[in-house]
């Protein structure tokens, strides 16, 4: 059985999907692009700021599920420009605690709304994992 999770504190979905779904001990957070929830504007000035906003949206969804960034066990980061990798990684490492979750970075031709970055995660709702 699964439960759908929604919070008004994160950016609203831009298509037909749920912000997150809890299935057992896992929470699957849909891809979050860097939209500022209060304005609906895309944060695109730098990859660092875009990454911070995407992770802020992820965090808001997790908080809505009773979790936080420390519960993440897997992250997927989608970017449109390989040149953005270093800046994304810098901002990501500032916000994520060590030991870092498993992660991949994938370069794609385009993202919704012309975003530079999109981040989806899987979180575990127990405090101890593995």
C-alpha cells in the first residue's frame, strides 16, 4: 500500500505526478526543479542557487512526510550542461551531510520549464538503515 504526500511549502508539480509517495519504509520524492514556491519563478541565475532551490523543494517535501535530508539514501541529479557539474556538486555537498547518500548525475537534453537541474530522491523513514 502507498500513501501520496503533498505539501504547499514546496513547488507545485508542473505535470501529472505526485510530489512523493510513501511505500513501506521508503519515500520516493519526484524530481524537484528549482522553482521558488512563493513566486512560482524558476531559479536559474547560477547552478549553485538552482541546486540549493531544488534541494530546498526536496527538503520541504520530506518534511511534509515527517523526514529531512538526512533520511535520503539515494539521489538522482539531472542536469542539462556538463559544465554545471562542479557547481552543482559544491552546492549539493554544502547541504547534504556526510556520509553522503548514493547518487548519480545524469546529463539530459532538457528539463521541465527550462530548468538547469532536477533532483529526485529516495528516503528511508527509519533512523537507522542497513
